[in-house]
C-alpha cells in the first residue's frame, strides 16, 4: 500500500501549537485572498479590524509581501484607515502592515513611512503615465467592434479595471471577465489585447532610455517560458485565467522580497544588515539558486527564524507546447513560497507553507476539493492530487504544508489566535 506524503494538512490546532512553541518566528504573508476577500473591484475591499490589531501585536514577527501597494486610493493603507472609526487611528498607533509591496520595491513600516529602494525618478515618472495610457487604450478597445459597448458601461468598466498604483500600475480584468463570461472567446481576445498593450509599453520604455527597466506580471500565470517571460493563462470559461496585468519594475519579484525581509529581520536583532543597508530588489539576483546561495553566505544559521509563508495563488496546469504535453507551474505566490521552502531545508528551520483557498470570492479560480482532502486525511493511501486540480500535481516540488479551505475568514481566525497566544506566552 502506498502512503502519500501528508503535506496537505487540515490540522490547524496542531500548527497553532507548533508556532506558539517557536522562539524565532517570522510570518511572510500575501494580502489579497489571504486576509481579505478576492473581489472584482479593489475599491470594494475591506479588512477586519481585529486582523489589523493582531498584526500589530506580532510586530517584529510579521511582514507582508504583495504585488499590490501600500499607498494610493487602492492601497491597503486606505483600507486599514476605513476599518477604524477615526481615520487617523492607524497612523497614530502604528497599525499599518509592515513589509514589501509592488512585488518588493515599496517598503513600509508600521507608521506608513514608505520608500522605493533602488527605484529612479525616471522610472517612477514613466510608471506615473501608464494609467492614463491604459485608460485610453481600454476605452478605445471596448468602444470598437467586437465589443462595441455603450459609453456609460465603458466608463464603469474602465474605472474598475485601471489601477493607478504608483509602482505597479495594473489592468485588472475581473469586472471584464464578469461582463464577458458568457462570451469566452471575446474575453480571451481581450486578454491578448491587454498583453499586447503591455508589450507596447515596454517598447515605449526602451525608447525613453529605460531599457530592461520593467517587466509584465500576469496573475495568475503558467510559469515562465524559455526566455524568462511569464506565460499568460488564458481563460477556459469557468476559470478566469490571468486577470491582473501588472507593469512592474525589474527585480520586483516576491522571492527577492524574502531576502529583503530577512535582511531587515536580522538588522532588528543584531544592528547589522547581513546583505548591506542598501540592498534592494533591483540589485538582487532573480535566480532562486543564487538567492539561496546569497542567504547561505550571509545569514547566521543560529539566528534564522522559522518562516511561515502564506499565499493563495499557485497554479499547475497541463498544456500542449510544441506538440508535447507539459506541466506548467506558476502563480504569483509560487516563487516566494518555493524559496521559503528551500530556506527551511537549507537552514533546518522547519519552515511551513500555508495555502489559503481564495476560490470562494468574486474571482473565478480553481478551488480545493475539501471532501476529497478529508478522505485523504482518513486514508493516507489515497492520492490527494484530485483535490488540487489546477493548483498542484503529483510531481510538484512545492509542498503546501497546511491548507485553509475556509479561505481568508478561516485564516484570519487562526491568525488572531496566533497573535493572542504568541504575545501572551
């Protein structure tokens, strides 16, 4: 009888007990879909006050790592302000979420002191012009055949889709997927048109002497091609595929952010930055092997924390490329979770990966078959992979240790219990 690796645990009390017994703990956590619901329009996001307060209690042990942003009207700071009766409360009490946004190039502390290490004024100026270009592009696209929408509807859809983030301007297609879900061919054409628009932006940047300054991030995606570019995940009807098309700064990848967070973690405890005070995402290697080697060379194993990595966007899909079936693995959280896993192995630090099932939100994406997973818990001989269709597979090197099938609400409950117990140890 084959006994499958029990990596997909549903035993949250056991994880809580284990984390509470950990002396050196560092939580590195994504945001959307993890502590907030996934919604079509980011302006409608909300965050629970108790979660924000719990994060503050875990000061020094908690950092966010997101492709979204801290600041701006669609930033998480604004959402936190709205969670309290007094809009100044979070700033006065230091209740903002510390860590890295925009993929790792926007650094913030608990008091919303924000910086963009390694980013030039010319790069920020180019990014500032992207939302207006995106608005014009999408307005013209939706007004023309085969879409030919009415002006009022175009205005509403464009308003929900163009995200004017400072360091990661984004076209979010969630509302457009909803609009064209009954016309999947039209929606796939729209995905391709947006991808072409992003490619045109890169050409414009090169003409502005910003060669190789930016890249396009698709969320979710199908991993990377041979040239290192992310593969667009086309909708298959029920699954929206890639919905976030982000124009991002080169180096703004989450796995690099893990090392930046560790660099600051060590400094807070030793007064010394192992990678240097000015180490940033723009100068770091992109390759996971090189990042792991950098960690081995500079981080004291005796001080390495146990890392709890938390994310909700991991993909695994079978596709035919060049006449051959291939397993394409991607997702915007895969890279950083993979590095957390490898750091745990290299430093023997018992790192843990938690996966939040965000499929019950407003965004169509693969979800976990809880019933099958529960059967696997009772019968270890059963293969768990049918429960993770579109997320993981039997040969996936990424090992998701603990699963929160109840989504962000279940995780927030767990997180608050962890904060209360950890501070009160």
